[in-house]
């Protein structure tokens, strides 16, 4: 299978920028898309994807005019989301706003739509290939839910793209464990767990010392009482 060069997509940067609230003002939520037929192909299905490059024949036909001509880099509106991904998500090669996020959970609408069918259905934990890179992040990085290796690092800062993207996710149920998971994607989860562990160990040590001190005090008190009894017995 040929490797597509758009793996290092600027969509990663756009999504990260939107995540931190610095999306350009021009990005406004588009109207809800009409229900789309699922044009995606199963991997290796040559009846749907003749050249086996993950871009369905029907989509290549729209993007460039034949069933096998698309490179995956076509981006007619220059927004970092390849035409074929926009077409799968919206039915048009310029139908996606990479910063639109209706439910404000950090995952752009088009990634949720391609993950589970609507703009707001993803939990942020979907990972169809079980490689640790969440489906929606794989879509941002390279276009579908199984294409990323997990090593992509568009801005070269040493933090993998999927980790930076996952740090955007605001989970529906904000349990403490979700918060740790969120911090873990930015490198702070390990520190938080270490602090909790240190607090537990320190607390356990303090409780043990306190219990020993109480036992020793009671022992001393009992011995003192015994001494008094012995003394009074001798005097009698
Ligand atoms: Ca194809
Ligand atoms: Ca585009
Ligand atoms: Ca969303
Ligand atoms: Ca995955």
C-alpha cells in the first residue's frame, strides 16, 4: 500500500489551536450535514477501493475524475483536511470546518462524524485497531481510523501528535480518573500519580508511627499503675 505524504497534515495544528481556544475567527460551526451514505470501504475490498489506498473509488472519482487518480493530498480549500476526507464526512470536498466542534469536547465535528456517524457521538475512547491512537485522532492525523502509527510529530516537539490531540478531549464524565488520563497525555499524569502514591505512603507511615506511640503510652501507663499497686502492697 502506498504511503500518503499528507500524514503530516496541518489539520493537526488547526485542531490543536482550536483545542486551546486560538482558532481563527473565520472558523464558524457549519450547518448540520444532511445524512450521508457510508462510502467507506473495508480494508482490502477491491470492489470498493481498486488501488487499495483507503480512498474509495467513488470518492477518487469525485476528487480527481477516475477511480484511482487521487493521491490523498488534494485539498481544494487549503484547510489541511484532504478533499477525500471532507467528501466522506460531508459529501463535498470543501464541506468541513476543521475547527468546528458543536459539543465542545475537543473533537472536531468531522472526526466524530467519521468515527461514529454524527457530530457529537464520539466518547473520545474509540480505538478500532487497538493501537492506543484514538480513532478521532487518527482521522485528524491521516484521514481514517487506522492509518496512524502513533509516531507522527508534526511540530517536532517530541510529543506525538495523537498525545497532543488527545489532550484536547473533554470527557462527558469528568471523574478523577478521566482527569488523570487527560493529564497523562500532556505528561502530567505520571507526576500526579507519583504525588498521590507519595501521599499514601507518607500517610501510612504517619498512621503507623502514631499507633506505635499510643501503644507505648498505654504500656507505660499500665506499668506505672502496676508499680503503684506493688508499692501499696509492700507498704501493707
Ligand atoms: Ca482508492
Ligand atoms: Ca480541505
Ligand atoms: Ca466534538
Ligand atoms: Ca487506533
